[in-house]
C-alpha cells in the first residue's frame, strides 16, 4: 500500500498579491510582501532550487531529487525553509522524504507584479 497523497488541483484564478508596478505605487504592506519573495529569490542557490522545483515533472520535487546544487544538505534545507517562509514553496512529508511544490499562482503573481513592458 502506498503512502502517496493526492494533491488537490490548484485554482489558476487566484488573485496576485499586488498590482503591476506600472499600474500604481505599492502600499507598504504590498511592498513588504513582494520584497520578501524577491529577497528569497535573490540568492543564487535559492533561485536554482526554486527553478528545480518549478520545472520538475509533475510540478513537485522530492528533496532527494533537488539537493545536488553544490552546497551541503543542511544548507539546502536552510534555503528551502527560506523559500517556504517567503510563501514561494509548499512542502509535504511522505515517509522519510519531503516533497516541494511551487505555491499556487506564485509564478503568475511575480510576473504580474513586474507587469508588461510595451516598446
């Protein structure tokens, strides 16, 4: 018997955290929330881990599949914790392994904040 848990489908219509930067100035709360996400992604190892999870087949990755990023396992765990604290990743323990997935609408929200540049 498998311990695998079926994850719920995410609603792609989840509202982004903030308006595009070109739409109006961010409030202090919006700026703090958005800065925390970009700060977490500002570290090359974290950005690489986030990319590994986001691009992994099935939209989630076991920590055992993404830990080879040139730093020790405790450092990988630290960086994954920071990504979770910033609201960029969610995790689920399955037996002895932890699986990570990108939080619903995070990629869309980050792209939405940056807005579209028109030439």
